[in-house]
């Protein structure tokens, strides 16, 4: 058959289009699967590898990750590219998340417990299962994984699986469905360091115990693609190189995982080994450098990797339609079950929205009684039941901690604390604190059950106090205090509580004082770090309608670069110096350290403080944070006329760790005096309205 000359150009054009389409289809089906190993901070190098592969046009068609590899891989699978991952981990304060703080910029309101013992309902001791709970990291990952629109990891933008170990049986657990953040957290539960993670009826630990470089799992899940193993496990070191507990930990992990890593390497099609042997397991302080090392290693091998690219044979990974929500269930918090489910009832009959599920989980984690929370998705044809599962804190808990400083003989305590949950009703909480030292303070509080818009609360306190003001002789008093009220628990409004307070002061010449009291608290909810952190709290008491007492305090922090933060704090206090127990003591709360031992006694006071803090050294166990600060305070009479202005400037070295908060400082004040001091722990907070 001959083609006429006039038809030849058309046929050539059509053949060209067909060839182009064939080539396009082939290239669209080309790609590699990544097996990302565990390795702690070394795992940040995975980000550099992912970035180079994406920049060079190498399609990643699947990821299987263990431990840190599961965290990086899970976020990449959810849709974050290499640049976005780098930004996340360069800005993320990993060490603060390890500390399980709800907000790293919030000033701690109480000492860390040196000893903490809990008891379950059967009276059995419940202790910590790891140095770190990892709850802060889990909550942060929930925010990022809200981007994932499906609970089936194999239908994410990049199909994904996480590897963990069943602590009960020692078996490998490959997680391909469910809560992505929970799967990532379970995979990195390094025994002894992070607590095991409950997941769908199992108690899981780090997947590195069974497959620290999960090549064989990747081969089973993605049999038609070459597997590129990214190995950041590092080599074993000599005894001379083991100089700290972190080195011992890293060596132990290396010994445990070495055998399974070598077995998996035999099945890999290609191996990338970033140069991270000198990075310790928990050293996240040089994220940019570690990421760059991963990029360098991938760039050196990119041409060889491109030669591996294969065509997919018969399997296509596409996002399926989202199932329709059939029901919403909450187990573990029966007292708030009805209102919680009522708020989520509108989900029923609509397509499953994973972002809303993650938001609801974060809502549950904000409850003080919750130790951990997760969800299960129970499939039924094209419908799904969302079951939220909560594990509560132990019903009984005992804590022991203390505080000491050389600045004041009156501010040294040994403290005992008892917390009972579900005491009179499911969802209530009773707390008893006792501070023993030169001064004595006891406080018993009770919070009624949750579940409604208002929650009953009460405080009963006793204070045996002595203090030596700078402008007065020694004063002392014995004081009893009772507060009864209700708190507003709607988080969409300004949290506050209101009620009546009763006060009895021994030697005051009056039997008692009573009057209405209002408490307010505000904290910004923004997760945008550029907006900083801000909180304010205050209380007002009006006994007998004659004397208004109260105080307002605020704290704010803003990031300035990667390792600097600018901190502001201040307060205003309305007291009554005619009654020592009601007087305002400027410097007596540690806001002006130069007057901590001998504060200025006044009717009213105001103070402000600014500090520039540097995260000089940050580690998983402790931090080394110097701060340059300045503070000013005003002591005023009943008409708000200032009669004493004081100021101080200095440097403070803060060394918080997992047992105690240690502060060492040097400062210069308005009296031309130098003060050198230290403090260990945090001072107790007294009862309202005016703190001693």
C-alpha cells in the first residue's frame, strides 16, 4: 500500500504524536521505591535524598520507613515535597516536642516531679515506660498529617507503609492504614527513650528492632519497582569514642539493628549512604547540615539511580473515593461522650474528612485527664465508623519535687502532691499539695466532672507565712482561704470562672472576709510561629464590697532567627498593705531577683521584664540557654503614686532537664549591687487573690 505524497505529512504527524504519547506513558510509569532507615537525627538526611530525586525528575512511587524514616517518609507521602520538609524540620523545635510540653514557649508553672508514681483501678503501680512520652511530637505530627485526605496509606500521593514492632510478641507490624501520625509515632518508639505506643490493640515499639532498613517489606509491597535503600544507621564506634549516655544509646541501637540491616541490604537494588556517622542519635541541632549531607549523597548517585528506573507492570495507585461516615464513637471518656459525639454528628452521611478527624483528636488530647488518644476506622462496604479511643491518666498519682535558692531563706521547699481522678464522679479530679519549708503552704482543690458548659471548682488552702520586706520589719501571718465557683469550659470563648471566696487571717482582728471573685485566662491559639506566643491571666476579689484586690500577669515570646527568642512579661497587682497577707510584695515572686529575699511591701505594684534568650545548646535530655534580661518595677501607695522605683539587668543561664530546672544568674541593680545566685526547681504558686 502506498501513501500519496499529500497524505505523508499527516501520517508522519500522527506517528510522532503516538510515539510521544507512548514515551509519556512510559515515563509516567517510571519510578523507584524508597526504603528509609531509622537512625534518630541522622534520618534528617532522608529529606535531602528526597529533594534531589524530585528535583532530578525521578518519581518516587512508594516509601517504606522505619523510626525516623517513617516520620520523614510519612510526611513526604502525605504530599510535602523536599523543600517543604526541609522548612518544617529546620523550624521545628524537636527538643521542645520531646519534652512533652503543650507549648514550648509557655513558662513552666510548676516544678518537674523528681518522683512520680501512679496507681491503676486495681491498685497496681503504673510507672513511666520511657524517659519521654513523645506526646508533643505526636500532636505536632497530627497537625501536619491533616494534609492527608485518606486513611489508606497506599492511596496517599505517594503510597506509604510504616514498620513497628509488637512489644508483646516481638513480631513485625507493617502499618498501611489508619492514623498516619500514630503510625509514625509508633515506629519511632525507641525502647527506654520513648514510651511504647498503643495502636489498634497492640503496644508498639521502634520498628528498628525487626527491620531498621525495611527493604524486604518494600519489595513485598511494591514488587514491580526497584528499591533504593537509604541507610543512615551508621557504623559501630570504638570504646574510646563512647563518651556519654547518648553514645552508649547509639551504640546499643547499632548493635541491636546491625543484623537485620545487613540482611535487608542484600535485597536492595541500590543503596545511598549519607555521611552521617559523626551525628549522634539525638543531635537535631544541625538540621540544615544533615539534610545537605543527604542531598550530596543522592546527587553523587543520581545518574546510577536513573538507570534503575523501571516501568510499572500492572498496578496503579490512585486515590479512591472517600467512604461515607456511618457513625462516630468515643470510648474511654464516658462523661464527655454525649457532647463530643453530638458535635460530630453532622459528619454522618458525608464523605470522611481526615483533617476534621485529626482536629477532633487534638481536641481530645487537650484534656488534662488524657494520657493518649487515637482513632480506629471500622470499614463496612463503602461506609466507615470513626471510633476515637482514649487512654486516661492513672486514677491515683503521687509526685515529689522541690525548690531551693540562695536568694531567700523563706523560699525553700520540699513538695508532695496527690492527684485523684474519678473520685466522686467520672470525670472529676481532686488534688492535694503540701509545701514544707521555712514557710508552709497546703492546698486542696476539686474540679467537678466535665461534659457541660460550666464546671464546678473549689479551692481550700492554708498558709503559714513569714517575710522580711525591704521597707518594713518582719511580718508573718496564718491564713485560711476557700473558693467555690464555676468555670466556663467553652474553648471558643475567653475562659473564665466566677464564684465566692472566703478568707480568714489569724491575728487580723476580724473573723472572716468574703466576696465575689472572678478569674480570667487567655492564650493565643495560633500555630504560626511568626505570630509568637501570648498568654494572660488575672483575678479580682471584692471582699465585703470594700477593698478590691487582684492581679493581672502576662507572658509573651517571639522567635528571632533560628536560636533566639525575645521574651516579654509583666504584671499589675492591687493589694492592701494595711493587712500584710493582702499586701503586694514587689520582687517576692521572683520577677525581680535582686529583691526576691527582701521584697518591697506596697498597696499596689507593677513590673515589666524583657529578655533575649539563646538556645546555645539543645539536647534531648537537657538544654543550655543563656538569657540577657532587664526588669523594672514600681511600688505604689493606695492612690497609685510610686514611692519606690527599682530595676535590674543581668544574665541568666537556664539549664532545664528532665528532672529539675537549674538557673544560675548574675545581675546588677539600682542600688549599685551585684547579686550572684542560683535556683533549682520552680517556686510554688500560692492561692488567690494576692500571692505572698
